[in-house]
């Protein structure tokens, strides 16, 4: 007889939500303590999504992404980020997902600057996402996952940087479907202080 334990989705959602709330609260508490030393920045990003796995198998094709985030640099090599994101996919020619599939939500994590040969800041980042997959026909539940990325901040002015990046995002959509996709982005990063 085969037996297994099925995880409770509500319990799992509460654990992830608690982790994100804890990360955000820690970010703001630490920000208050290190106010004089911390740099703040805002970033906007556009780019393309490249669907993989289940999305690609269902007929999704490359689409557009938009994102915005706030960043707090609390160490010369470490930055915390909190942002909003929208990733869309084209769905034509036998696509089974519905009209205008997209995933939207929030992301939070850490960015580590691993190389600084002068003006260019090469970095890697990782964090959690809480996204909803939707189409014109309806919307699913908010699901949790992760994001990873690499990129570089290239200076174009005293506080302004252009930011090319490559990322990977993965989150559940339903019981047997996962949204996995790469992102190629280009952003503008402005240091507020």
C-alpha cells in the first residue's frame, strides 16, 4: 500500500507570506538603524520574457515585461530590493493558455555586487516572488516562487545607471503547472541618496 502526506496549500502559503513579511519588516527595521549609512535607489525595467517548460509546452511565446523596485544599499556589496513586476506572454497558434497570459506580483530579495572594477558594478541577485497567473478569462491564486538574476550597473550620469540584466523566475500556477521563464531586461537605476 502506497501512502503519502499531502502538504496543505493554505499552510504553505502562510509560511511563504510570513517569510516575505518578515523580510520586509527586517528591511525597514535595519533601514531605520542604518539610515545615515544606507543608500536608496529606484529602478524601472522593461524587457522580454522567454517561456520555458510548461509555459512553452502550452504554446506561450516571448512577451514583454515591466518592473519597478526600491533598493536599499546597507553594505558596500549588499542591497535589499522590493519591487512590482508584470510579465506577459504572447499566445497564438494553438496556445492553450487563453488570451493575454501574464504573471504579476511582487518580489523581494538581496543583490550582491561581486565585481567592481571601477565604474561598472557586476552583480547577482536572488529572492522570493508572490505572483498571480491570469488571462483575459480569469485569474488564479497568488503563488510563491523564486527569482535569480545577474546584471551590471553601468554609469551614465552622477547618480544614474543603465542596467542590463538576465533573470530566471519560477512559481506554481496550479497543482500540476509551473510558470518558468527567463527574462532579458534593460533598466534605469537612479540613486536617491
